[in-house]
C-alpha cells in the first residue's frame, strides 16, 4: 500500500517565534527551519505501517523552496519518494487553503492512507488533516497514540481527556498522531545518502488544478490586523533553596489563604 | 449582529463547561444565540443551555453522533450553517470541536480561526484574539467572510446564567446519505482520584525534573494536603510516567487554579499556554535560568526532590496531613 505522510517545515520551536510587523506572516528568513517535531512522529508511524504491510511511504509538503529539506529528512528516515507543492501564490495560505492543496496532492499520489500530526507546532490550528479528510470524503482517525493497519482496516487508540477510545475505519483514511505514539528514528548515514537520489516531485498549483484565487493571501477568509506581545506576567520573588524554601512556600500559601 | 450559532458539547448529561462559556459570551455578540446539539442526551441539556442564553436549539439525538467521529455531525452542521447563515459559529476548542470545525470549513469553504481567547463584534465583522508562540504574542484577526468558524480555547470566557427559558427546539434528522466514517468501538477510562484537574483550586504539576515516575507520589501527597490535583508536562506523559489525562498545555488541559505549583518543569511555551492563566504560580527548578521563573510569583532555585518532601513536612507541622 502507498502511505502519504504530511511533513511541515517550521521555524525551530526552541527559538522565539516572530511575525513580520508589516505582513503579520511568520518570519521564516533567518530563522532556523526544521521538520515539525510532531511530523517526525508521523513519519515514524507511516514507516511502521509499511514495514508491517509492505508498500511505500510518500512524504508530502506544501511550502517554499527550502521545504524540500524536510522531504529529504523524511526520505532519509525511510520514505521512498516525496511530493513538494511550491508556488509563490501560496504565500499566506490559511489552513483551509493548505488542506485543499494537500488533498489534491494526496489524490494525485494514489495513496490510500494519510498520516499527519494532530497539530503543527507553529500555526497549531489542528484543522488541516480533518479538512483534507473531508475534501477527499474519507474518515479521519484523530489523536492516535497507537496505530495498526491490517487488511484494509485502520484501528487506533485515540487519546481522550479521560483515557482512550478504540476507533476503527476502513481504508482509505486519514490518521493524525500524537507525540506519545512512538519515538522517531534518527536517519542513518546510509539513509541520508540514499535520500539524495530518491524521487522528489515538484508541483505547482496548475499541476494540481487548484484555483490560485482560492489560496494564498488572496483566498484567506481572514486578515490579521495586529500582533503584539501578550501582556507579560511579571516575574516575582526568586529565592535560592538553602533549606528554608519549604517554609517560604508554606508562608506564601498561607498568605494566599490556600492553607 | 444577527444569529450566533454554537456547536454544543454534552458531557455526563450536562452541557460541557466550555459550551456554557461560549453560550454566555455569545449573548454579547449577537441578537440571538442558537445552539446545535447532536448527542443522544441532547434533550436533557436544553434547559441549562436556555438558562445561559440560548433561545433556539437544533437537536439531533442519533447514536451515530457518539459512535462515529466527526463525519455525521459535520454533514448536519454544514447543512444547518448553509441554511440559517449565522453571523458567526463558535466551536469548543476540543478534540471533537476541531474535527467538526475542520470538516465544516472544508465542506462550506469557510475559514476557521483556531485557538481564540476572545471574540468581539466590529461592525459586520468579528475580531478574534488568539495567543500564539506559547502565549507570548497576541494576534487579532478580522473575519471577512460570511459565517466564520471560530474554535475557542477553554476558560476564555466566564459562564453566567441569564435565567432564560428552555430554547425553542427544531429536530434535525440525520439523512440516510450522511457518511458515518470512523467508528468508536470502545472507551477506556483511566482511573483518577481527587478533584478534576480543570476544576482544582490548586494544581501540583511535575515535569522531567522529577527524575522518575515513582517520584510523582510526593506530588500526589502534596496535592492531597492542599486539596488539589496533580498535573504534568508532556515530557513525562510521553515517557509514560503519568496518563495523558494529567497533561497541561497546548495539547493537554488548560487550567486556571488559584495556585499552580510547577516542580521540575522547564516552562516550554507549549506548557505555559495551558497554565499561564493561573492566579498564582510557584515554581521549583534547579536551573536559575529556567523559563518558568519568568512568570512565577514565587520561584525556588533548588532540587524539587528535596523541596517538595520538605514542604510536605512543613505543611504537616502546620496541621495538614
Ligand atoms: C501563529 C499562527 C496562527 C495561525 N492561525 C491560523 C488560523 O487561526 N486559521 C487559519 O486558517 N490559519 C492560521 N494560520 C495559518 C496556518 O498555520 C497555515 O495555513 C498552515 O499552512 C496550516 O495550518 P496549521 O499549521 O495550523 O496546520 P495544523 O492543522 O495544525 O497541522 C496538522 C498537521 O497537518 C500537516 N500540515 C499542516 N500544514 C502542512 C504543510 N504546509 N505541509 C505539509 N503538511 C502540513 C502536518 O502533518 C501537521 O502536523 C496560522 C499561522 C500561524 C503561524
Ligand atoms: C506540538 C507540540 C505540543 C506540545 N504540547 C505540550 C503540552 O500540551 N504540554 C507540555 O507540557 N508540553 C508540550 N509540548 C512539549 C514541550 O515543548 C516541552 O518539551 C515539555 O513541556 C518539557 O517538559 P518538562 O518541562 O517536563 O521537561 P524539560 O524541558 O526537560 O525540563 C525539565 C526541567 O526540570 C529541571 N530539573 C531537573 N532536575 C531537577 C530537580 N532535581 N529539581 C528541580 N528541577 C529539576 C530542569 O532544570 C528543567 O528545567 C509540546 C511540544 C510540541 C512540539
């Protein structure tokens, strides 16, 4: 079977995120760009599915020129091929536009299972995968902390606030994974070398037949009008524990009438 | 400003707290507040929804809404939005809310705004405030489409009763052609004791700095003494030390207790999003530069494995067992 995995390139989440003061778009220049850590779990999950069932993993991204780096990384981990949708007219796309583009890429790829992160680490709307599923007319099994595919059936453990649900669907389907699902493998040196010669297909909006006026800034159904530092909580007292810290905390809890 | 529609959620025979927060706030946004309630227990929750300001309810009670994820509800809600053209649709920012809003967005080609912490009217549009980058930046977005879909984070608004009567109800049948999709076979509930994390007045949270799972026992002890609940960072949830139900943060619970005590938690932005609304924050961390100290009211640079047991002793000396 062919399994698509969505991989998003994001500014290094350990750095400080910035929005351009004029356009209010995420600043990607100058920032170190990495594979979204949540998507590394997705790649791992997709690889395990094909290791158990046979087939190939196809890594798919939508993003600027440098987004090819995350496709190479996914291929270094073991994906067999990649699709990169890049088009200047996609700049400023919202989650819905992103979903339209990714759904078109999946349809073209012939994949019958899509694995994605539950939410990206930068935009974190958490809506792209389910929107892709809706556009394809597929079920979405979201928040998976365990995933199993067996003769045309997908079964997950869906993380819930109280525990987990067991959820099942027939293929084709979209699955989103949480960080708890696995420990992503590191690409081996051999994997990194092999990735350089694996097929990477570059597609434009025209290749996918997605109307340009419905994506990018033009198609966005909303407009960011301001971005400002959130009101900061002022830091308070900082003490070094010299054996008396427990007493100080207890006094503080008493001041707050918690005890 | 027209009709505000809310996708209500039912939890244990009542509207979810977040649903009541949304209904209450919607009164300030529109002329009329309507709810769509798709759940086998829908009729039981209508009086409470009315009492918080919903004057109209669209109701479906098929079992499919519990048994299947997203798809049947999206089918029915999309048809409803298309028919009644609400000025705004509010969704709880929960797992179910996200799946539903995403599908409605795709079906109707309507934009979805996620992670909202405030929504206000602005002429015919709405201004949606969301906090990003671990709540360090506030973004205000103006909607510019019909019926924008907004996913709201828990505890952004206060639930207040309006004393309204039960809403006027219209039953929405689930059409035979609606796709059912992924099916829930079983729900497994992890055991828990004490007050729920989201309701607790005191939350004692532990991170990787607690060193190992067994050390969470001292946090449980401290939480018990303070009548509070135990929370955790994702690092320790992913490590399997504690169940996901305890996770605080962007992908876990949002808590706003009177006091949040962070033990061995670095203060990653994804953790801060879930707890920075706490009235008071105490942090214990051995690294003086840990980001958690930037927002703590009382920070202790020290070993949590020493400070917490000492605090338990100190509280015992003050009469708390
Ligand atoms: C701070 C911030 C806030 C934003 N808020 C909103 C908003 O409220 N509404 C809105 O419509 N847009 C919003 N956007 C824009 C949105 O992030 C982008 O449209 C983005 O392309 C897709 O959304 P996401 O990152 O939220 O995806 P999510 O739905 O959170 O991503 C889930 C998964 O989908 C896959 N995926 C998502 N994007 C891509 C991609 N480009 N390539 C490959 N796989 C992908 C990944 O597997 C990812 O883990 C915001 C952007 C930023 C930076
Ligand atoms: C998409 C996404 C979503 C996420 N969602 C969440 C979320 O919902 N919630 C969440 O918490 N995280 C979330 N994270 C993870 C987050 O980025 C951090 O990795 C995580 O919060 C770190 O947990 P921690 O503070 O326990 O561990 P660490 O960052 O490893 O910090 C451990 C801390 O303990 C201190 N320490 C060590 N030993 C001791 C000692 N003996 N006494 C005192 N202090 C000690 C160290 O100085 C350090 O500061 C998310 C990440 C991503 C990418």
